[in-house]
């Protein structure tokens, strides 16, 4: 593993920076320090959510039909404050409060509660998500699942860890032996992925709806092989890509593009990536 990670910042006119083209270099020790900080604040944000978990928190419905609770707002406010204090020149994008621009070339992307539907219904499969980009490249990710006491984190070149121990995707190489997960199978039909889902589902050993970030965590930790999400936002994906990749898997859009901004997402253990994307491409509506 190289001790330095170099990112080229954008040229003049970039929406975040108005500087000459330059390079941001992060050595392994600095990246590890950033990751430790991200894990620390993800844990603290998780504690904030637990104050309201299974306690009928104040809940509102947003324009897109999703929920937002007082726990979302308090956790995001805490994360923003902690990041601003530690890294005042960094940008921060959050699901609930939008974006605060910075000048460092780094951007934190936070989702205080991914899986709010689960949270509101007292189901423990929700998580606090923190992703870090450097010049637009996914650099680090943390997922805290406070209700099940699991924290998964990774940074580029440093590996993926599950409650402090190195973790990796499964070694299963055939769909016939695989576990398929999806946040919402019916949503796949609504968004034009129905035939593709059916093709994959007909091949796998079994399927479950252990969804939202929890499903992707199961892939990263070798407990499932494929996770499908037909609708995703940047803050849903930013933490996932580095975690899945550092665990040895592949994270992409349904079109097979390596991106956190594709509007949908697939996580695989890597060995099944080409087969899954092939089935999708053959069966998209």
C-alpha cells in the first residue's frame, strides 16, 4: 500500500474552488486520523438517534414521501458542528440541511439516519452514514448501525473494518449459491427494474428485504452477495462505495458505472459483478 494518496483538484471555474490547478496529497497517517474522527462522530450521532428510537419521535413527511424526524435533525446538526470545528475549510453536504461550501477540496456527505422508515417503525436496520470525497473521489466511509451495535468503516488503501476487525466480501462465485437483498422489490417494478430483478431473483439461492444501508453492509461483511437499490441519492451512496471497494467488492449504478451519483445502486462481492450487470443490461425496460 502506498503511503500517499494524491488527488488532482479541479481547474479554475470549479463550483467549489476558484484556485489554480493543484494537488491534494494525503498520507496514510493523515487519512487514518480522518477516518478515526469520522468513526468517533458517527458513534456519537448514533447515540443521539438512540435517544428517540422506539419512543415515537416527532416525525414529518417530506415532499418525496419519505420521513424526517427530530432525531435526523439533531444528529445532522451535531455532525455538521463537529466537522466544522475539526475541519473548518471542508465542505459539508447533508440530507436535511443542504450544502455548506468549503475551500479545502474535501467534502463530507452525511445522512444522519439512512433507513428512516425502519427507524420510525422501531426496526433496528438503520444507520448513520458519513462519506468523504477528495476532489470528487470517494475517499472514506463510515456506517454506524447503533441499534445493532455494528460500525463498518473504510478509507482508500486502508481496508475495511467491522467493529475494529478487518472484514471482506464473501468468496461465493455463483448466483445459484448467493443471497440477494433489496430495499423494496416492488419499487424495482415502479422504476423500470422489474424484469432485471426477476432475472436475478430467478437465479439466486434466496432473497430477502434486509434493505437500506444494512443490506450493503451485509455484502461488505460477507453475509450476502448482492444488494439492489432502485432509488438512491448521493448521501445514501457516498459512504458505501469506499466501504464496498475496500472490502473487495464492487459498487455501481444499475448500468454498471462506478459512481455515487447514479440515482440507483448495486453492491456485489465483486465475483458476481459482471454476471449481475449482464442480467440487468439484458432486462432493463
